[in-house]
C-alpha cells in the first residue's frame, strides 16, 4: 500500500497545487482523492471551509527518482524564489539568500540612516543585523526622545525613507526595521496588551470596538495577537496606509456550534 | 539640512542630476524649496504624500535641535 498524505487549501485546485509544490511532483503525476471541496462562505467571511485532498504517493522507488531530478531542477530554477519550508535543502537555499543579499543595500541603508541621524542628534551609533529579506538597524545613544518622536513618528519616517531608498536600488524587496534602544519591542508589547484589553471589552459589551489610525505593522501585531482568540475577530477598514482596525465579538451561538 | 534633503531626494528619483534644493532663511523659519524633474514629482511626494510627510517629519526633528522651524516646499 502506498503512503497517503493530506493537504488543505482554499479550493481543490489550490490544495493540489500545494501538494505538488511540497512533494515536488509535476501536476500530471499527482493522484489524489477529494475529501471535501470546501466552501467560501458568505462574502468570504463566515463559514469558510478549506478543501481537503488525500494524495496517493506513487511507489517509493519512482518517487525517489523524480525527487532527485526535481531537486536538480529546483536548484537551478528556484534560487531566486526562496520559499518557507523546513526541509534541509530549503534551509541552505535560505542561507544563500542571506549571503546573496547585496552588501551594497546594507551599506546604502546605513549611510542614509547615519546622515539622517547625524542631523537629528549627535553620538548615535548604528549596528545592524541581516535576516533573509530584512535588515534590522539598531540605534544606540544620542537623544532618544527626538529620534523616536511623538508616538514614534520620526522613527517611522526614517524607516520609511530608508526602505524607499534601499529598495530603489535593489531588485529584491528588502524590509527595513529600525529600533531605538528597545522601543520597537516595548511598543509591540503595549499593542498586544491594548489588543487583549479591547478584545475583552468587545466580548463583554458585545459591540465592535475600533482602534483608530494604525499603520500596517501595528495592525499586523494586533491581528496576530488576536488570531487565536476564538471570542473575537479582527478586520481592517479604510483607505490608505493608515487604517482603522475593528475588533468584533463573535456571536455566542457560533462559538457553541464550533466546539 | 539642505544637503540631507538633496541626498534623500536624489536617492529616490530617476533623474538625480535635476534635483535642486534652495534654502530661504528667515528669523525663526527657514524654507527649503525642493525642485525635481517633472517625472519624478510623484516619487518625492509619494502615495498620499507619504514620502513628503516623512521628509518633513525628519526635518522637524532635526530642526528641533537648533530651535528653528523648517518648512519643506516641493515646487512643480
């Protein structure tokens, strides 16, 4: 009996695609049974069900062959598309991505940031850390209050400008984060606490609660903080880069039906 | 300050040679006038004025040190 694996996706096509990618089998060779077709629900919000398929793996000897071939193929073609997977060869690809991140980008970013900072304050030092698609700059010393600004707006402006400049001269998209003496972490914790508090409030009152004017990173933190809370759901509304974030209490009967 | 704005603007646009910044100084406020090529106007302003706003924020932070105000004008 050949081994079987289950895959989930938005619909059957997505699920089978995912299976192909993960198993590195061409689409034509993939054999699967559909367990459930999934449903998009009302307006894609309520009652979403994922499609599930069960993939029947071809017998192992032939699979090994195809996998080896595919690996060679992957190494050639996939180099510039590092994917988030936990297999070993993928990890080495990630390392390559880090190594291939041009030092010019880092230096350019550092130079621009240094110029900005020197103008704002004196005696501030920059250190940096490279991650796969992200550069983290740490600023130490100088006038911290001015560097951060009112509600972190100076920090945000610096981050935005440095990101723009760096990405203008780089092919791959690089995200920039700037931290001034642990401010980022502190802000993140504050946001998480605020999210938790407001979620409680929403559940108690049964009414949606709005957090006004947040940028994408802050919204992401709140969304992630409340992702595992079964009592509420979160949604961003509005236009532009500053949006409102709504926290809805989930209806009680919905929750009961699920558990 | 003038140099910083010039440097940032030059790094953002497609025609860096056409970037020019002039400073009109007053007692309390100085006005920086940024001129770029017509095609690059959108790049220094940004989506919903975000880039322009970021530059102004940095200007106001840096002029706090010398206790002055600086206004950034982008000239068409």
